[in-house]
C-alpha cells in the first residue's frame, strides 16, 4: 500500500508500508519523474530534502549543475534538517591554521616540518587551494607526493605523505571533511639505487675522522660512536643528562620519545672528564652545537659541518657552491656515509664483538620485537660489559 502526502510544493512525498522513511517525488533535470528516499522519518524534514532536490533538478535542467552549487544544495539540506550550518573550511585557510596550531603541541623541528608540508601542498593545489577542504581528492595528494619525489627522494616523499595524512586526518576529525584522501595514497617502494644508503665506518676510517675533527666535534663524534645516539639528541645534551657517579647517559630521544639509560664506555667517560663543566647542570655539553640545534634548520647546518670533517679527512668530495638555479628543488646526491653512519658503526662493532643482537639494539635505542615482547629490562651491567668490548679510538 502506498500513501501520498499532498503538499503545496512541486515536490511531493510518499510513504511505503515497509519503510519508515518518506520518499521524495519530483521532476528530474530531463523531465523524468524521480522517486528517492529522503532517509527522513519526519515529514517536515523530508519535505525540506525534497524541496532542495527539486530546486537542484530545476537548476540542472536550465544549465549544468556546478560543483559549488551541488555543495550548496547539500549544505541547505543539512541546515534544514539539523538546524545548524554545515561546517566548511577553505583548504588553504584550514591547512595554514592547522600548521600554526602545531607550534603548541609539537617540538620546534616537527612544527617546521608540518608547516613546510602545509605550504608545499597548498602550492601544489594551485587554484584548488581555494576549494572547500572536503573537496580535495586522492589525486591531489598523489600529485603532491610525486612532486616531492621529483625534487628530493622516496624517503622524503613518504615522510611528506605521512605528515599530510595527519593534516587531512585532522580535517576529518574536525568534521569539515567526510574522509581523509591521503589514507588512500600508498607510500612509495624504495628503488634499488636508494637502498643501502648508509654504511658503517671502519676502524681505520674512524681514527682518520677523529684526527681531523676539531673543537666540539671530537666529543660529538665519540658520543655518536659509543652511545649510538642521533646527532639531534647529542647536540642537545646538557650536563644533567650525564650521571657521573653511575657513569651513565640518560635522555629521552627526540624522534621516538624513548627514555634511555646508556652506560658510558670507559674511553667516552675518560673524555667526558676532560670536558669543562660549570656549576649549572642545565648547561649544554656542546654549547655551539646546542645553539644551532635550537635554531630553525640548525640540525642541517650541523650535518654540513660533519660533512666538512669528512672532506678534511679525504673521505668525501667538497660540495660545489655554484648556483644551479634549482635551489632546494634539486635532488641531492646520495652519500653512503654521514653522522648516522656512527649509529650503524656502533651496532656493527657490538655485533662483531659477539654482543647479542637484542643487547646491541637496546643500547642503540632500536625498537625490536625481542625487546618489546621478551625483555622487560636489560640490566645496566649487561650493557656496560657489551660496551667494554668496543675498541679505543683516542
């Protein structure tokens, strides 16, 4: 049995016995009669939906219904049913404001990365940056990812995609987008030429590097070698990270947030005891490096300084300062050795000395399944005994 509900509007309503919802009956853009469920059980709300569909169909019969007009119809229906406007946000404005908010809840380095991705994605969108953020698509995200790949590397393209997923995911959580299109875009698989980019240093190379290191760099390199920590974390060390009595380095890693307690190998401890220390426990171990690490792009400058040490040691070619016109858009040549190689070196030396892999990984700070599921704590004396097997380089 079908019941018709007569209304003053051109669009009418009908009900079916087996459905709780009203059906809208209106004339389509080509003159055909259309029946469509409003998904509304209340007559007033159903009539609002029917009226908007009728208006959209009439507009479509007169001229092609544009994307913005279609969204306006949806917004009108939403407001008629929920008695509040449909939330919306221009993509450019939302992404810019989202990145700015990250100043409060992230570290400075992460904030700059988010802000850079937001700026680059907006530039990639071009005129589409003026659209509502809900109208961005998988194709927009894939285009941006591929643009990053062309000028940098697969690793940077995947990292940028990861950050963009966070940004567009926030738009979804805030209710201004119906989905996160970045989750539909796959990360890129590494090319053969991008694999094995980093290798450990040999003992001979390490002695050569230390012989050409000056100023704070000798100490920074020793910390990288004997603790396996990243350049950022070492540059930001203060004296309160050093427990002289227990002969331990204690820190929370910047990348993973892992709380670390690494015994100081005797050669490193001997070097620490030669370093000038004041009365302020918050004073940095390496003041110049610390000052750079706290600045925007400071870690990049520290990486360049280490590269200069490699050049002085005859282990790398001096980079040309000639202007090519490509700027930061130019893909950098892949170097198989960098400060991060010290992390690989520490791991290799420990394993070569017969240290169990799980102990070596715990010292370096790598998260492994063995540590996560089979060990609750690796004792300090076990790690200290492992570090005692490392060779002396001074």
